[in-house]
């Protein structure tokens, strides 16, 4: 026989999380149930946006997310909605310091406040996908990751598990053509990985064939034809959920099943209409993960910074167990910590609203309370006093109370009329005027506004510096060929050859005589001539091995015919060598000069800036640079692969007085003003450009002036006109003034439900003006 249970077995506490994926054209909401350390999906809903999320306003975000979250929550028990939210965000929303961009942070804050979401962290979607692929493949991922929407796509270069570069664009012609064009602008690598991973959030298989058959541009640095892989639907959501579970040290209850998205999600009940979950009692030793999270972080309740806590890990806030070590497999920077109460709970929010309402109605509330208390006390007194009677009937009690209430109300009205004050802020739209011209800065003359000339003075700083460069000059070095020749004189006269006379070989190579030589005339008769001979040493006219001529070479002698005088070497010439080396050229010296100036220019400007005081200002550019004590190493034409320069650079510029410039500006703009106009509080903006040095004492430049002109309003006259008028009448009167863009009236005290009337005393009205 089965015995009945005396005590029902307690079920482990259940907690719920919301995971929101915000992609470019697609959002998804996934309800996660956590029980006994296990996490599973119990509800999900996805929707494709009508346009890019970048182009949607926060109000459109709220409307769409409200619809998607409400649909996903339909599987939850009655009166249960999710608050704790993890976000999957686009990579472009997160800056290099792993913080959400301020603009997107503000939008997310509005969404969380409107939908009562409590953010606990975020993951970058592409990083989560990369980590999940790395877990599956067992090695860091290197690939081109392509996220495709209906109108836009994003391409990321992932190397060794890290996203190196990401670019996005609107789809033109087709996704694969757009990816081809985007890859041409990548600068992160000289070689692109030959693997492309495609996902579009719905059915990547439909477009994977286009990528496989595409002929990639030859200019793309692929080593070979890239392999294309299409991720299944929901892989991005699965990656984010698994990454979040890993960081919170939770187990996944089975495989994650992401269903095919539904294009439309019309709901009869929005999230804001669904009743709140009532908290239940939980034993201290069996608190859920979310309850531990809230208990440990109750001191972090600021709503101003979206709840993100710097220099902490979500592991230290959510699911922290002393007996276990945090996971080491995932980059904790990917999941940022979030204040659990950045969006205040409903009770706190109602208290604040009530306090504000009480402040607004404080005067009226006090008046009504006085009347109410008086009535109670009066009723007690009247029970012991015989009331007068008229025509035998007692006078009703309210006839005694009504005059007092009316008197109090009248006193309140009089007090309000006498004490109310008004501050009127008028925003003026300045009239922009512009003037362009030229200006001369002179260091040897005074101001001459009629000729646009300002007095200036020269100022300089000296800085020691050095520069290095690779040499680019070319020079041939080596040794000339040497040898001796015999001079043959077949003429009847002796021949005298001086040192340096040139002899030429049959191939055109030239040699010069090392010394002077005298050759006797030919002897004998015509039938048996005997030419005169003499030996002399010669040297090649240039360098090179080609001057090492063999013996027996015949040479012609300058200014003599070969029938009369020739030369011949009995032995081969030797010693000729030649090679080209790098030397210091004149261009290298010029490069060193410019590099040294560039290296010191920023430092020189800082030191020059420190020399000005009071109303002085510097010209924007350096006017002259002198290099002194220059030492080049090595010197010009010396053989070397690098060269260096040490020198002292003297930087010159000019200082002028800003008040002088202001007078010149007013002189240039005098025709733009009228008597009833004045400069705006922004003053005059001046742009000095195209600075040119004319001589040692004169500098010319172009000047571009812009100023905002505001009307001179007679505040007292305006106050007299609007005194006692309604707010609408006063705004209409002020709008008739020139260049008035808008007016804002603030009454103090500002009592609701009472028509906005300006004080009847002009002394209680104050007008403030500001320019737009």
C-alpha cells in the first residue's frame, strides 16, 4: 500500500531572463528559464524591421521590441514577465574600450526605462559567433564573416579569433557583389583568409550558392578560391545565449532550438498591459541565481550610466559560487557588467512621481487641508452648541463652513497674483554675415586698419635635434687598367708625344700616356722600312674590367694616321676593376634638413605658444626656419647606406594683439551692421590661411570673417507690453520682434490647472535672451 505524503516536495525556485538580439534589420527576443543551475529557452520571437535599426527612432524601437517581447512571453505563467535582460549588440555599437557608444547607450536606456527592463550585460554578436565556431572547431577562427540583411550587410575580418576590421554598406546589385567591393577597401591585411562564413538570420543557404559561384575580383588578395560556409538560422542567437550561460556559470538543458522567424507579430496584449509577477518567499539556502545577483548588487542603483560597472566582471555579480572558479574559455570583456537596478522598480518610480506631484500641488493641498481640518473641528463643536434656527429650522452646518472656504480660496488667489513671477527666455536666430579679404602683418610698422595692416613682432625658439635617412646616391668605384705600349713611327720625321696623349683601342676604349715620349723617325729605304720605336706606360681613361685588354692589341694615336704612328702592347693590360656603391647625395642632405624641421615643429609651436601672454596671439604657421651648426655624417658623396644630421633649428613666427585684430574685423564688417543690431555672444570667428612671407618684416595672409548679428531688444518696453497677458498672448507678441525664434515662459510658483497668466506687476517679469 502506498503511503500518502505528509509534506509536499518543494520545487526549486525558478527565475527568468530575457535575451535581446539587436541586428541591423532584425530583432529577436528569447525567454530563458533558470532552475537548479540549468538554462533553457521557453519562449522566443523574431521580427524583421521595416528599415535599418540605425534609421529607427527610440520610439520605433520601443514599439517593435514591446511587440516582440510580449509575443515571446506568451509561454510564461500568468502574471510573470521578464526584467533581467542580456543584449546581443552589433560590433559598431561598441567602442575600442569595450563600452557602448554614448548615442546607442542613450537609446538603450530609453528602451529599458519604457519596457521596464533590467540590463545585466551585453555580448557583441560577431564575437559570440567567433567564440562558438572556435569551440566547435577546436581552433581560433580565421575567416571573412558576412552578415546579410535585406538592404544592408556587414563584413568582418576575423584573424585568430579576433575581429581585425569591420565595414558595412547598403546592398547594391546583390550581396556577393557588395561584399566583393567592400573587401577592396580592407586595409587590415595584405592577404585575406580563403574562408567566407555567411549568415543572414533566416536562410543563409539561399545566398550561399551565389558566393560559391562568384568570380572574385583579381585585385583581392586571396591565396586561392575562398571556401563558403552558410551558418544555419539562429546560430547568432544560439552563440549569444551560450556565451552568456558560460559567463554566468549555468548549464544548458539540452540543445538550443531556435525556431524559424515569423514576419509579423501582432499581439492583443502589449508588455505594458501584462500584470507584474508577485515575488515569492524563497529559503535563504535555495536562492536562485537572479536573487543572489539582486542581493549582492543592491548598492548599485544609479540610473544615469545605464547600469554598467567599470573594471568588474559579470562573473563577480551574477552566478558567483565560492566553490567554483570562473570560466577561462571565454573573453570576459565580451560580457559587460550591468547595474541590476538602472531602471528603477515600479514602487520607486511611483514614489518619485508622487513626490513631484505633491510639490506641484503643495499650495493648493495646504489650502484644502486647512478647510478640511476646520470642517472636522467645527462639526465636533456644533454637536455641543445649539444652532440658530430660521423659521423653526436649524441652519445647515455647511453655511458656516462655506464662507471660510471661500475666504481661504480668495486669499490664495490674491497671494498668487501678488507673488507670481515670470522668467521669459527668448531665443534669437542670429543673422550670419561673412567678409573675406587679405591682411598684412608687419614687424617694423604700426597698425593701419585702412590698409588692413596689423603691427606684429617676431618671436623665435631654438631647438637641437637630429634626423636620419637612407642614402640614395649612386657612384662607381674601382681601379683603372694599366700596362705599357710600344710606339711605332713609320714617318720620316721624329714624333714627340706628351704625357696625357690619348690612344684608342679598336673597340673604342681609351688610354692615356703616363709620361712624355720621343719616337725617332723611320730608317732604311722604301723596300725595307725600319720604323722608330719607343716604350711608354699607359692608364685606362675609366674604371672597369673591360679595360684589361689582351696583348697584341693595336692602338691609334690621337692626331696621327695609323699609316704613320701606331701603338701596340706586348703584354696584356691588368688591374681594371669597377663596382657601383651607394653614397650620400645632395637630395639626401635636403631630406635630412626637412626631416629635422618636421621632427621639431610641433615642439617649437608649443614653446612659441608659451611665449605669448594677455591678449596676444600667434600666427597659425611658422614663418621661417633656420638650421645652424649643421653636421652631416658622412659627408656628401661619401659611401654609406644611411646618413644623419645634427643641427640647431631656429623657428620664427609673429605675435599680434587680438584686440587689434578685433578692431580690424569690426572695420571690415562695419558696413554689415545697423544701429539696432549687435554681435551675438559667440562674437566673430576668424580664419587666417594661405600665410606667405613677403620679406623679413612682412607677412601676408587671407582672412575669412563670420559673425552673428542679433537685434537690440528693448526689454523694458517688451515687459510693459506683455504684463498681465496670458502666456499665449505674450508669446504671440514676442514672435513679432525681429529674429525671435522661440519664447519660453516659466512661472513660479507654477500651479497646475490654473491658466497661465503673466504677473500684473512688471517688476515680477524678467527677460533673458540667448542666441541659437
